[in-house]
C-alpha cells in the first residue's frame, strides 16, 4: 500500500502578471476542499425519505507559508497582493491559475484550474516567523488527475 507524504503536495500559483503557475513560497500547509451543493427534490414518490440531486460544484484551497521578503523565483506575498488589482474594473483580471498536488499526476494527483483569492492574511507575532495564509476559491471548472 502506497501512502503519499504531504511534503510532496505543493500549491503552484500564477498571480499578478504571471501566467504559468510556480511554487508558492515556503509553504507549510494547504487544504483542498471540493464542494457540491444539493438540490432537494423530495416528493411523494420518495417514500417519506429526503431526495436530492447535484447542484453547483466548486471548491477552495487554503494555504499557509512563511514570508520571505527577498523571494524572487517563487510566488510570494507581493505576487498574491497584486492579484487584488483594485485599479482595474471587473474580476477576470484578478483570476489566478493554480495547480495543487504532486509534481506529476503519476506521483499521486494533480488538480488545476482558475480561482480568485478570497482572503489573504499576514500574521506577525512577537519573536515569531511572519506567516502568510489565504484562500483561493475556484472559478469555473477544474481538472483532476490521479496516478
């Protein structure tokens, strides 16, 4: 039985002017949540049991990492903040491309798509490392591949 080591699962993000996802800087954790809304269709033929059909699908990825003010290669805080380009109207210019999973689907899994950064937090405690955390909410469809 193969068990996947969480260290191998990374979040790559193309934020700001970039179009190709690159590794989010100094990641410590990430959580993938996939959702499916239910539409209730309970009726007299369901025999007194609740019945549902599938509705909207979506998801989100929450992430946390350390802040490196000298980072120039990976996606860092300045790249994520630039996705909040408030000077431009509309939201399509604020979408980010993401890939979440192992380096290759054959090594475990990969999920990719577009999303919008729903939240971005910078946490600073006295005599502790500065961390950056946030959430990417899916926009549109996504693809997922497994080994």
